[in-house]
């Protein structure tokens, strides 16, 4: 299936003035808010606006492009290269796409819009021109990358527990209150647990095959709570 990805800034039809403003939605400690007013203005003038619908792909893993963008409004999820894990969440004020820009490599992750998203997009040449005049932008970007490397290490440690364990722990805890567990959808449960929809499906299918649970569209009935607790390690 072909996934829609963000074009380079030079392909954006409209360059919207006022892209350098700070809004209440943007976190005070975000990349955008930590820039000086002069730096934000330079980036806003150099780049172009791009909007995404909820569920739309901004960045596709393994894509060869190397543009960089600031999320001006909205929220996105960062998925591992295989799409199996949510490795990070980004919101208004955060920069995305910086790794491929810095190392000129292919994309290492997929980024998907959780809500409607508005971004400021710059291709490498545009960003380089800004950095040449405003070197503080590059220093701040380096600090962001360093922080994200620490986040990535923490994420790897968390994933060692495995997606299956997250689902099992959730079900075991919920079963303490009721052996019939209602979920809006497996996709929503996956979002809540920061794992992929396919991971949730695999665990529930295995529980059904083993007779531990009956799985319906929006209801999970626990048939063997003792075995479920054993599997969850509780």
C-alpha cells in the first residue's frame, strides 16, 4: 500500500506568513519555544506550511527524503521501523525528521498524525541557510537529538517487557474488577498501551486458542482468570 508522505517545502503551494508565532498549545520546553524570536522568524520565512489529516502519514520509515519540520499544532505518534511499537509521541512545538536531515540517511521511523496537524516544513537547503545565519538553531537541535537518544534507550528497556506482557497485565488488572472486559476497539486498546494493533490481535488470538478468554468485537470474556494471572506474572 502506498503511504502519503510530506513533500519537500519547495513543493508546498502556499507560504503562510506568521509561521514564527508561539501558541498556548506549544510546550514551553519544546524546540520551537526554546528558540529566540529571531530564530523562529528566520525559520518561518524559510519554510512552508503543510497540514495533515488525522491518521495521515507524515514520515514513512525507509523513505530517502530528508526534510525537517516543526509541529506547530496537533500531535503525532512515532512508530518503530517495523511499525510494531510506538516509540515516542510528539506534540506542538516539537521538531520531527531531524535524524535523516542530520545524517543524510533514510528515515528510521514512521510518523503518523494522531490529530489534525499543522507543520512548518523546510528542506535541507533551506534549513542549512537558516543555520548559517543563526547557529543557535543547530546547537538547540543537537540538544534535542541528545535528549531523544536518552528517550530511545528508555523505550528499548520498556519494550524488553514485550507487547504481550502489556496486554496480559492490562487484562489481568481489569479482570480483578470484572471477568467481562469491554474495549472500544483493539486499535484503541493498542493506542492506550503504546503498542501496535497487530500485537494486540496476536495476544488475544492466542488467549482464545488456549481457552483463556473469549474475544468479541468489543468484549473480552475471561474464562480462566488463574491462567491469565499466571501468564501476566501477577
